[in-house]
C-alpha cells in the first residue's frame, strides 16, 4: 500500500466557539472556512502531514489532523501527537531570560562574561540583547560534523565548546545573522544564574505553570516520526519519504528541539496572555520590533527577543517557526485578540510554513477568501521535491469563492458524520431526493443510506479523505469531483466520485453522488469501496 493512500484528514471541530465576550476575536466565518479548505488541500495532496489548530483565548476551535505520526505502526497524527518544536524553543529561552530579568538577576544590556566564565574576550563582551536578536556574530553549531559532541552534551554549558567554534563572524551589533550558537550561550546564562540545568529550568518555570503536560526537552516517546525526502544536510530530493536522521539526538537545547503537542502550544499562548509566566510590560518588551525586517504584500516582518513579529492592517502577530529535515513547526499568537494558530508537520519545510502564511493572510491581512491559499506565494518557495507530480489542481492552485468554501466544508462534515455514525448530521446534509450510485450500478436513496448507517453502529469505523478535488459552480448548483479514499483496518480503498450540490432556500444540500472505480490507482489494495461502507 502506498504511503499517499494512507493519508487522511480528521475534522474534529469545524466551527469556532462563540461567546458574547469574545465574538470580536473570532475571525470571519468565510476566512476561517477558506483557511480550513486550504489546509485540507495541502493534506489531501500529501504536501502536508501534521496538525493545525486555531484557538480563541485558549479555547481550541478548528482542529485538523492529516497523515501518519508513525508509518510503521499506522499511528495517525492527532492534536495530542507530540511533534518536534524545532526552533520554536527559542521562545522558551527568551521567556526564561525575561523571568530572570524580572527577578533582578540580569539586565538585557549585560555582557555575557558577567555570568559565563572562561569565554574568549570578544565573546564575553557580547550582550544578552545581541544574543536574543541574533546580532552577536556567532554562528550555527547544529552541523553534522558536531553530532558526536551534541549527543554527548547533557546541558547547555556542555555545548559551549562546539557553539564557539569559528568565533565571531562580525563585530557584535553591526549585523544580524540567525544564530543557534547564540541561543546556546543564552542557555548557559540561564544555568549559571538559576543554578538549574536548562531542561530542568524550562520544565519547572515554563512548561509546568503553563499546563504544557505533554511537552518535554528530553526523550522522544510518542513523537511523530520526522519524514524526509532529502539528504542529511537538507539538500535535494532523494525519492520517497523516509524517517529522517537527527543531528541533535534525544535532548533539546536552548536553540530548539523540545517536543510537545499543538494543544500544549495553545496553553503556552494562553499562559502568555494571562501573564502567568512574565508580566505584561516585560512581555511587550520581548515583542518590540528590535530588528526591522522586510515588508512584503503589506506584511512588515521584524524580530524581537526570541519572537518573530509580523504587522499588517493595524494588527500584529508574534511567535516563532522552526524547521529541519522532516520537521516544520509554527506558532502564531495574536496579542490583541488572544488567538493562537499552531501548525506542526512531520514533513520537510515548507509544509507548515505554507499554511501559517495562509493563516496570516486570512486573520491578519484580511485577504479575501479566494486569495488565502495564494498559490503564487506558497508554491514559489516550495522545493520541487515537495510537489505532487501529475495531480489535478488543488485549492492551493485555484480560486476558491465563499460558496465553494462552504460546500467543501459541508462535504467534510458529511464524511465526518459517516465516520462517527451521526445520522442526524447526515440527514441535514442529504437532500430528501438524494441518491447514490455505486460502481456496480446499484442505487440507494437517502432513507436506505440512513438506515444502513444506523445498522452499522458499533462496528469499527473507517476514515475518509478526499484528493484532487475540483469544483464546477453555476448559480445555485455545484459539482465536486475527485478521489475518495477510505482507510480501514483492511487497508486503503479509492474511488472517483462526483457529488452534485444544490442550494435551496439558502441552504446547500447534496442531491446526488456517483462513484466509479479509480483507474489510476496503482495500489493492489485500492479497490472499489463497497456499498456498506460508503457515505
């Protein structure tokens, strides 16, 4: 069975929870739906495997999961799956430094040599501010040739010898160059000032008070397997995806590598919003535009203390991303509304980056729903190895209007209703004159489908996803065509489908569904979906 045939998406909640106190913070329904459809497109064409969560003031609403956390066992990704956070860990390091600042243990302008002894004079003169903003002149220790030393390290201080290899590339404060080694030095400061190892400090003073119960800096139990088609150095395509080797081993560093779930990152955002980790004044200092960046398509980027910042349309978003071979992670937090957007992937970059950019177009820039997935912006930076050759245009490559976005969301609800045996939900989606035609010519009406659904209550559930979906829209009628994939304990099965939707009295319902064998399927287990398991 091919890996792509196993990819499936599960919509756990397709609408945001509204309350009178937070309704202003909820993105417009059309923007949320269009972002959802964009994510479904990426998951459906196998350019994304992972989890997407959108939460309002700590309350998760939209939760989407795609692909497998472990292809060997068949374990699926869920919002509780632990992923490699990669460089998002720099946010934790910055918060830890800020906590020590609030306790009067250090100042951002202090030189490193005040806390860490035995450094070369030019490194000892680097300030904490310069380390946080990547203006120190230090480079990147996370290189394949340093792997033995990285694996042997048990603390940030142990990593200093490899972090200092090569010295300074420029005079501190004169330039900015992204530096993992600089954040290792910040971790050594945390250890020297607090008397705790970096991992213990973060666990005790950040993860625990934030309620991040699945997050850890040590070990990989339950973590999604990183899957890559690239070489160890992140270079060109190497064919089919396979488990990726790791440079950093099983232990995270102050530069990144912690593991945890998307829901834990929502809790982290809420802990920041409620000032459970640091005060409002200090938090706002972290989020200042310390290093201005570029302005592209109306979005102005900058870097603060351990957080990126993007401004547009009078609002701004902060957070951080991370990536390595087989890993791509992003966390965005909107301080003015309390919204969190988390995208975690166990595929090579830009699997998650494409979607976080789409979320910013939806929730920050106010781009119309038709432009949220924005094929030109995303595909322009996607390596050729991540493209799906020979596939039909996806939503990422087409214009999606509000009506189409609404129908696609309803189609996903239809599949969800079958997965959960929810006859009431399916009854609302199927028109009274609905019929379904199977590949062998058999025909069933709505009543037969609902009766069959109830008869199957208690049996093992199958999971459904769609691929290569296209839409033909005309006034109050829409036809969706694509591939329907059913994942069951017996394997994956595929059919081509044509669904006809009509809008009556302002409500979209499906009136006809026709299934045909997928002649393009190469998998020996890809066979027609039988009557008793098809929605």
